[in-house]
């Protein structure tokens, strides 16, 4: 796919954009199939489920059980060996009804988190509600496992900006534009937002995946990657929950944070493109994106 800077930043002066990228001390890349093919970790013939990681997914709340289900389904379809979903009691039966492969633990926001030592990665945020500040704070203080924070988790973090100093390179934040502006400041253009994104990653040593038509991924060492897959049909409820499950699954399987973010964004968009061709952009819903994940691995897995 051929993508230019004007495609990504149509709302900004092109000469200024070119000057920035020519002079800034940062690397930037378009993510394409050739790059992605080098990211995929091979699956050994004699592997067992323990080789592919155990993911703890903290998701769901009253009225938002679907977010936990979408994220959990995407995680397992992306290849993690084991998944435990920490959900409210009301979400347990619906989740296990549609996803018998998952394990669950009952979560109360007033009680301590489970011990994290048995898990390889943590996904936090899809549909979790806004009363989970103490839980997120505890997770950030422990920081024993790589983690992706999304959705309601992003909002909670933006309300406690003194916690930013607890962020590390093992954390991936996945805000959309509005959530990112709440994390930082209001922006007049996507170009300005990406500049802030780079500065935020450098300052706090965290990976940021800024969702949009051309999702951008910034790293603590100053690299910026622009994803080239995806379509307007993916602008639908639950699409971000699917992305969280994909990235968290990759983290559990042992992918480094930058690789999990870049690969996860490309995989998510590729799956959406595959299903949009079959169903149309208008008819696409988030659960359809999950059904497109196998097409990605049929093409790229080694």
C-alpha cells in the first residue's frame, strides 16, 4: 500500500510536515507487509500451551460485559496459550458461554488484585468502568509484567496524571485522539498530536499507540511507526477492545512491547480489511474483525 505524509496529515501544511521529518532527531516508518513478516515469532512443532503465555485480562463491568468478551476472544484467537479474565460476577456466565476456552476469576474493585506472578502479561481497561483507580494504581506500582492499558483505563489514568511517572517501557497505552488529548492537551491537528505523542513517550518512557485512520506507534527511544492497514468500517463499537486483546496476547507470547504494538495494529487492520472485503465496510462489527485474524496468520505465520 502506498501512503504519503499528506494522507496521514491532510489537515496540516505539507511543507512544515516535510521540514519536521527532515530535521527532527527521530526515526519514522510506514509499517508494511515486509516489515511485519520479520516480526512474527515461529511456533515450534513440539510446543505446548505454556510456551505461548498466560494472559490476565482485567475487563468488563455492569452493562459492558461485551467489551470483556470481545477482548478475550481476540486474545485467544491471536494465539496466547492461556487466558484468565478477571471480571465481575455478572459477567462470568456470559463470557464462559461464548468462550469456554477461557478461565475466569471474580473481580471486585474493592479487593486486591490477584498475584501477578503466574501471568506473562496483563490487559487492563476494556469496559472496566471509571471506579478502578486503586486497581490501576496498584498495577502500576507492581509493574512485574508487560501491560496494555486501554479505554476506561486510559480515562482513569488521565484523571491521575501524577501516576505518569510510574509508566515504563513495558506498558503500552492505546488511546484514540480524544483520550490522548485528555492524557495531554487539546490539539488542533493530527500532526501536532503526533509531535506530542513522541514527546510523551520519551518523557515517560512508555509506548503509545494512537488509534486512528493511520494509527501511529511511538517508542521511548524516539521512533514513530505509521500503520497502513484498516478501514472506516472499523470505526465501530468494540473495535478497540479487539485491539487490546490482540496486543495483550502478543505480549503474553513474549513479543517486546514495540513489536507487540506495531504488529498488533497491523494485524487488527489486516483482519478488518479482510472482513470488509467479505461483508462491506458499512456492515462490519467488532466481532467480525476477530473472524479475520486467522487470515493474517495464514499469510504470515512461520
